């Protein structure tokens, strides 16, 4: 009888361990994130996609990353002793500047190993998000758009409003240059270029260009990003 009870308990323990190894379904649906447990360690994979949603809600059909979801999740990951590192997968068109900068500041302040991989695009406020982790990578086909702060084409009538936007832009320039190897002069040059964009100033750079100018550390794919993260975890 005792042996039968032990066998039953062993089976339950084994089932519990197997359940813990499976990615949680609800976070995948709600936050597009998953905790992955392997022999090399436990990592959390978090995606930043679509448009960064700030204080105003986007239309129902729009793909969005909600900053009120991401901020507490990042705090929880930093405080969780089981999580050895965080992998950020980016394919974003940009969005709310202050919300994106808030997420980027939290990422850069994490003590755990962090790696970002830009896939598709890391545009506008997606640039600070891409450079915030400790090690940054970009797919060869991915692109990044660098441009000044803008407000949907609305004319800025008050000097105070212009001053606010100018200081906000300076914050972004300081953050990007602090968290990457690009110089302030080169980043500003790309931001103010009139060659690449037909109806605006700015630059669109691709994988190898982003690495060559020092914005991103190196070219890579998913396996490269995972290897880099596991190496830093060791």
C-alpha cells in the first residue's frame, strides 16, 4: 500500500515538473511573453511589437505594446531569482515617446543579463528600446528609422511647446548615445538628414549600417541572441 502511494506521489511530482517546463499560455496571449526553462538556465522572452501605446488607447484593430503591462512585468523579472536573463524581440513602428522611453529606462537599469534582437524594424522610439539591453543584435534585413521628435504634423505655435519638444529630443539623444557606441554627432546627423525620407527629415538604416555606425553591437539571429544571453548568464 505504501509503495503504491509513493508511486502515485512520484507520478504527480513528475507531472508537476513537466507542467512547469511548459510555457504559460495566458502570458503568451496577453503579453506575448514566455518563461523558458532549459538545462542552460531560465530566461524570459518578451516581445515589443506594433506601436508603443501610451496614455491614449489605440484603435481596437491596432497591434500595440501597452506600457502599463510592460513596466510591472520588468520589475517582476528583475526581482525574480529564478529568471537568469531576459531576451527582447523587437518589431515596432515606434509610438508614444515618453512611454517608450520609460520602458527603455527600466530595461537599461536591470542587473540581469539582457539581450535585444531587432527583427523587421525598430523605428522611432523603438531605437532607444533596441539599445537599452546590455547586448544588442539586429537581423540583416531589419531596419531602423531615426528622426526628430514630431507631433503628427501639427504646427508648434508656442515657444514653450518647442522648448519642451527640444528637451525631450535631447533626452532621447543622450539615452541612445549612453547605451550604444554611436557618437552624439553621428546620431544627430542621421536624425537631421534630408536624403532618405521624402516628406520628412531623418534616416532609415539597415542591419549592417546599424552595426557599422555603432548603434547596434552586431548582426545576428535567434540562435545568436540565445547563445549571447546564455553566455552572459554563466
